[in-house]
C-alpha cells in the first residue's frame, strides 16, 4: 500500500514537472536585419547603432555590428515597428503581429534606411521690396524631394517652432531654388515683425505596401534635412 502511494506521488510530481517544461511562452520575439545605405548608394559596415522601437512605448532594441536585432519578451499584440539612426531617415512598418510562443516574427527582407543627404549652399540672395520677400539659392547638388520654408520672428526658428510655412519652387537642372512671400498674406505676428528669419528644408517621404509571411506590411519613410540655417530678412 505504501509502495502504491509512493508511486502515485512520484507520477504526479513528474507530470507536474513535465507540464512546466512544455508550457509555451506567453510573450513573443521580433527578429530581423537592418542595412544602412549612404548618399552614394553604398552600404555602411558599421551597423550597431540602429534603434528598433516596438509600438508607441519606450520598449526597444539596438542592432549589433551585423545589423541584426532581436527583441524578446514582447506582449502579444499588433505593433508598429520604428527604425531610426542618427543622420538617417526614419522608417516605420505597420501592423506587425506578435503572437507569442516559440515562433518569433522574422522580417524576411532587410530593413533599408537611407542616409540623409549632405547639401551645401553655394550662394544665397535675399531681397525685400515693400511687403514682398524674394530669396534665391544655389546648391552644390541637385535637389530631390519637397522643399519647404519655415518663417518666424525669432532666430530660433525650426521645423517645430515657426509662425508660417511655405512651399518652394525648384529648378532641378540649375541646382537652384527660388521662393517669395507676401507679408500681407501671412499670420499677423509675422506680418508685423520687426525682424524676420527663415530656414529651408528638403523633405523626402514615401509609403509602400508589402506582403511577407502572408501578412501585409505598410512601410513609411521620412527624411527632412535643413539646407539653410536661420537667415535674417534685411
């Protein structure tokens, strides 16, 4: 009788241990590779600094020297994954499912991030006739993307701190940018400002849809480079 009880206890104990061993993880893992492409189309070899953020939280990982990233202990759910590195554009891939368990989500293709262009200003001319401000710029390279001008009454003008934003007419073949504003048609703080400052930026962005592992991924890329630092209208 004692032997029977001992045998039953031993069986229950082993069954309990077995259940704990095969219990699947309730959290998931995200795996993939990132490549960085410079302005000449060549791949960077130093890839150990790309930040990979899961969702809208502070939960993130960083790539190793080979561009590989592995983020573990992710709560099951659907996430937008963001990729960012200093001097490069910002990329986000939408609706990535993390189901948990032993099978991680793996990006089949490398995540490509492009270096923001390095643009030098060779010549700038600013003139004002009454309420019309005209600006002409000549750059050292062709201009690709959408050019914008941010205006303010402060020399601390930036893409996040400005009074008025305007677009730019571009001349690609001459590496030139021309733009003007009528101060009678801008918000009052700028219209009545004693001093006016502006910066010029180039924006490049796109969206694509891709299908991997029977899942549809929406990819978004943004880059904005200031090509002219704050300049005063005399």
